[in-house]
C-alpha cells in the first residue's frame, strides 16, 4: 500500500520515508517530502503539539530558553539524558537534513514552525516577548537618530502583534470566535507589512547587529505563521494558500535585498553570522512555499482546517506526522 493510499494524516513518519530521506532518494523542501529525482511530492511533513515540548526540554537542558540563533553550539547530545527525547529529535533531524539537534531546536523555536505548525499560541507569545525585550536592549546601542526612531516603530508594532496574538489565544472563550479570529488575522496582516518595511530600513544601514536582524526575521515569520494558522482555523484554505504565496514573495524580496555577500559586509565580515542568517531565511521561505500545496491537499481530502489543527495539537507522542499527498493533483 502506497503512502497516498493510507489515512490522510499518519501518526508516525514511516521508517521507509526516513531511510529514503537519509539515503538521498527523498528530499525535504520546506514542509514537503518529494522524490529527489522526479521532484514529485510524496507527502507533507507536519509538526505536532509535542514538538515544542521536546524543544523546550532540549533548550532547558543547556540552560537557555532561546539561545542566540546565530550562535554555534556543539555537543548537544552529551547534554540530553532522556533517551526518548533523543530518539524523537533524531526523527526531526533526519527530516531536517541532518542538522544538529540544537540548530534544529533553535530553528523551530525561532520561526515557530513556519508552514502552519501546531505550535501553541502561548509558545508564540513567549517567543515574541523575548524578541521584543531583545529589541529594547539592542535599541539602547543606537544614537538619537533616524535608526532609533525606526527601531521604536518596530517596538510598537511588536507590542501590537503581541496583543492580537493574545486575542487569538482567547478567541475560544468568546461567544463569536470566528469574528475575533478574523479581526486579529486582518491586524496581523497589516503588522506583517510594517515589520517588513522595518527590516528593509534596517537592511540599508551600513552596520547591522546580526542578532537584531535575526530577531526581526523571527518576528516577521511569527506574524506570517499566525495569519496562516488563523485562515486555516477559519477553514479558508484557498485564502491561506493565496496569503502564503504573498508572504513568500515578501521573503523573496528580502533575500534579494540582503544576499549573503551583503550581509557579510553589514555584519563586519562575520561570515558565520551571514551564513546562518541566510540559512534561516531560506528555511522560512521554503516552509511558507509549502503552504499552498498543503492547503490543496486538505481540500482534496475534504479535511476541515480546524480538525487538521486539532489533530496536530492533540498529538503527544510523535514530533512529526505525514499527510499523504493528494493523488488527484498528480
């Protein structure tokens, strides 16, 4: 029986899929798994509710909730004592292309799992709060100038985003949650544009703090993820696909404005930081590019968006699941 003949969402990534990814026969692009030779989509990789729990345990093991995404940390295996956590992280690492456990954990936490992850709003809010505090600290380094005014505008935007994410989290408690989700999704769409403009302003500076830019990328991706998740929750899957295409275009424009060689100059020759920031943004773009195909598969399988998110949130054993690719689209 082929993967496409199984239930739409598999509770476990089959060993056959993992072995083929490890062998190079299959490749992960964003949240898609596809045949490396034919480029035919095999399945959609899905993060589950337990993923953030695993990440939290790993990061706690090294004494930091969210480390600097551009830091180079090694030897993570010696710091993880729980064999079950190591096994689950091994699955994530295989699908993420062999990245080190700490790099994988940092990526998932930094971008809140782009591609409509099952990450809870509470985790997103916690991450956003840390980004905002980092922004306040870095802001103190700048002189009274246009740069500082731009940073203050970004600070206010992040505060507004935080408020709307909180409203999304509380939507289930109000009488008409659809209206609440719709209003917050619209506001987050506007905030995304403001953060994008802020990144472009920062990108024109002669000197940029790598961590500052990374945090802004994380904030942008959080804002984008929340929009997509809201639209999926509303079961507006066609809109989610179209929005994802628009967000992908924004990420692509940022990459064009800030290629790795320009980052290297802006980061005062720090090649490691330039490479890691470029890698992070590339991953964000790939994950967002996967959303339209995911939405089409949900539609083909007649899966309600809310049921899909609930299924992922409810998973407490497996960090990753696979949704079979709809054969009707071949």
